[in-house]
C-alpha cells in the first residue's frame, strides 16, 4: 500500500503545509489536496500513512455538508479522487478557534498550574479529562513557526475587533455543539476541536478542515474515564513510538515501522467509519 507524500499538479502553488498541498485554480478558488503526510512534534515525518489524506478530506466534506445550514463554509466541490476539495479562497483570520468541552491537553496543563482556562477561572477540583460545566471558546494564535499560543478572548477581540471575534466564537460553539451530538450517537466523545475561519466578501466563512481527528480530540465513549488521559483517534501511536524511539527531536525524524503505520491507518479509518456510519470507499480506479 502506498502513501502519497507530495503532489505535483500543474497549477500555481498556493501553499505546501504540513499535510495539504494547495493550488490556485483562479483568483477566488483553491484546490486543496490532503496528502498522506503526517507530522508529530512539529516535524513532517519521512513516512506517510496510507488513506490518511482521504480520511481527512472525506471527513471534512462530511462535516461541511452536515453543518452548512449552521455556518457557511468554503467547500465548493469535493474532488473525484477522494482526497481533494475545490474551495473558495478566503482572507484567513489568523486565529485558531478552539472549543473545549472537556479538560485535556494544554487546557488541562493550564488548569493544573493555575486553575484557569484561557485565562478565565474554572471551578476548583476538576480532574483530568473531566467534562466542563459548559463548552468554552479558547482561541490561540496561528504561529508561522513553532507552537501556537493560547490567548484570552479579550486579546483576540483587541486584534480583530469584538464583532468579528464574537461571530467566530459563536459559530465555533454552535458547530461544536452540533458535532458533539452527532459524535455521541457514534459512541464518541468530541472532547475539543479547532476551527479556522476566513472572510469572503465581508462574511465569516469556515475554512480549512473541519472536525477531523487532526483538528479534534475524539474519545471512545465506552472506555472514557475521568482522571486519566483517554486514547484519541489520531496519531497517538506515532507520538508514543517517537517518544520511545530515542529520537532527539532536533535531527530529522526517523522512518516509522510498518506496524505503527498500520495501527495509525486503522485508527483514522475507524474514526471515519464510526462518524460517517460506513467504511471509507477505495479510491476510484484512474
Ligand atoms: N479557503 C481558504 N482560503 C485561504 N486559505 C485557506 C483556506 N482553507 C485553508 N487555508 C489555509 O491553507 C493551509 C492548509 O494547509 P495545511 O493544513 O497543510 O497547513 P498547516 O501545516 O496546518 O499550516 P498552518 O499552520 O498554516 O495551518 C493552511 O494554512 C490554512 O490556513
Ligand atoms: Mg492545517
């Protein structure tokens, strides 16, 4: 089974990100292709994960179509290859719009240290992975290099204006709540997720990917337990293996063993199947 690591399409390149190769179709349309590249600890690894790009694109398409009435998004047309999307080009708002319903990741770290989340106080005594009294919007800056920084809503509002910041926050919360409900019916907990928005003709539009295992923390509801860190449906195997591998995180990262590739691939396919309710179809023959 082959992983697609890089595309070479005869169109002007708009951006080559960690995962997606994006091309310019016209002044107002982009072709976004999700490759099978995978990153961990901010490095793109030399080994790809077959089917990963198709899962990311087709899950995004699933969610864009499902939530279009709740919030306008950039999808114009899914590509026939199952890994690309034709989208409307937007002026990106350079913030990650994160919504958290459970205490995990960097939010758990902040709470443990100082009892707050995105700078706002939370009730005392909450435990790791515990459900929050209500979902909270916790924006982060989109750093060009290195780690994104969690900021307060007030700082986001200062930079882009309260009206736009409030619209992005309200849209994020609406989308999260709708997705939580669907995930629940699939036996999954959507612990948190990250959205990106842009402006098209002055309107707020959801862009990038939506509610994929890369942008979201999904947990299996059946094995979820407060007080520990549940496995998420993403690159956990890869991160764990890399952490154990002796790699120094400064030199180029090592190739992944076949077994880790396969376990990770399964994880993405399972997330797709659980959420969409049917297996990912094999790519159409060329
Ligand atoms: N409709 C859109 N209009 C303009 N830019 C978009 C649109 N949708 C997504 N993007 C941008 O295209 C890029 C997608 O590439 P990819 O997801 O691989 O990047 P990334 O490694 O996550 O990088 P970044 O940190 O910039 O998000 C992102 O920079 C994303 O913000
Ligand atoms: Mg991205």
